[in-house]
C-alpha cells in the first residue's frame, strides 16, 4: 500500500510589529485627545463655577481713541477729551457707554461757569484711573464722593494718559475756570512715564515734538525717540511679526475661554512690566530727573491753588502688585512721592490699606474696578470731612 505524501500544515504568517514611528504617532494622538478632553472639562467646570472669558472688545483701542482729539496749541496739553464724543466698548467688564460733555469732561451734564454764588465744588486731576476706564459713570469714585457729600459738586478732570505735567497745565488753562473750593491730585506711578510711551496711545496722531516741560527724563526720551525713528524706517521683522501673532492669539483666547482668562490673570492683573518698574525705580531715587520733574509740577499745582486759598489733597493710587508690600523699592517709591506731596503742601490721603483689604480692587495692573473706586471714595470722603473746608448742604446742583 503506497503512502500518501504528507501535506505540510498551514502556518499563520508571522505578525508584523507596528513600527516605532506608528507607535509614537498613536501615543501622540492619545495625548492630544486627552489634553483636549481635559481642557474641555476644565472649561466646563470653570463656567459652572461662575468664571467667564474676559469681556474685552477686540477693537476697544480704536473706540477709546474716538474720545480724544489733538488740543489747541495755546492750552499746552497736547491732546484732550473731544467735546460731545461718545463711545461704547467693553474693557475687562460689561460694555460701558462713555459720554464727554461740551466742555471735554467725562460727564453727561455741564458745570456752570462762572460758578453760581453759594455753590461748592471739588476739582479732581488725574489720568485714566480717575477717568474710569472700564467703570460706569455712577461707580466712579468722583461720582460716589459727589453723591455722599450733600450739596458739593465733584468735577472729574481725568484724561487718559495725562501725567503731572498735563494735569498742571490743564489746571492752569481750564480747571481754574470752574472756581473749585478744593483740588484733589490723583497720582498713579506711571505719571513719571515718558510721554512718547504714554500720550500717543490716546490719539490717532503721533504727538511730536513734545514741550521740554512734558519730559521727565530727557536722556531716556532721546533713546526712545531714536528707537521709534528706527522702527518707523524699517519693515517689521520676523520677531515682531511672531510677537504680534502670539499677542493676537492670546487676546482671542482670553476673550473666548474662561480657562485662558484665568491662566492669564497673573500676567494681566499683576504684571511687573519694564515701564512700571522703571517709573517706580525712578521715584525711589530722590536724585533722579523724574523725581525733580515731579516736584516741579506738584509744586506748580500747589502754588496755583494757594494763590486762590484752595486746600489741596493728594491720593497715591498704587499699582495692583504694589499691594503685595514685599518689595522695598515699591515701598520707598510710594513713601518718597507721598512725602514730596506733603512737602509741597498737599494733605495726603492714604488708600493703600483699604485697597489691600478689598476683593479684586483692580481691572488690570493700574485701573481700579468698581470695588476699588468705592474704596477710594470712602477714604476721600473721610479726608474731605476732616479738612473742614467744605460744608455739606442740601443745595441743588448747578449743572446744566
């Protein structure tokens, strides 16, 4: 019997192991999906917990500039609020309608000039913190002081970007015409900033040349002017384009994501920028050009007020991160400026501890929130009453 030839058993083809490249790709996809899921869950949790994206109009700067115009040469202030201008935009909060009256003040009414007999007035001088960027009219500390003090009008002379020079010049050219019974100077640490960095942010045009008196440090101003001239001559390089793209992406993120807004808060609310730090370092040194410049203009405001027998108050409005109180340079700067104000004849109003005790007193590193405005108003009312120079009466307002 013949034997059948044996048939070899079928064997499974050898299994192929996935390549290392595919394994890494698979792992990266899993990591990416896990990250997306974690971000999504984090966003949902924050929304449920009451956190929201930053309320900030993408074009708020252009809308803000609509409130300003280049001033007449005879005023010396370079630019000013545009009479009867209006704009509405959101800045780190709900949209707010800004109204400028016929005389270039943030107010929906006019203050009668000359002042009627028997009227009592306080004039406040300051920058965008007093102006109240991001804060409704009725929550400004100037408005709250007026509501609290019976029969006393409070004129908000705040203009974004003004410093002690422009506040001095505006007081001489315009503010005195309101015949105030008291003047309050509201100081922010960037008031000794260079006007090239500060003023042009608030107008469409570049404001050059600057009066010598407007420049706190002429050496620094010359460097900034040279930098600006070079940047205008050359086209933006890759680094500048990359920085601008990243900035736009970051702005988009905080405007649409509660998680991105929360992560950006340490940089937005307490950012130690080179500009702010340079100003604080300058006033911490009583031999600096900025300190001497500040002394001249503070003394000028006080002298003008003394000629009219007006009491003058001074309030130092600290930056958000100054409230930490752990930097000796910041402490020295605040003490030096306050001591200088007192030496010039101002009664100093201390709002530091009040702001430090509040929950979220700032919208950003320098601008007060409605809560911050309320705290400042409380301290100012107490200081005004202690001065004994203004009697509160139930008088009708003398605004048109």
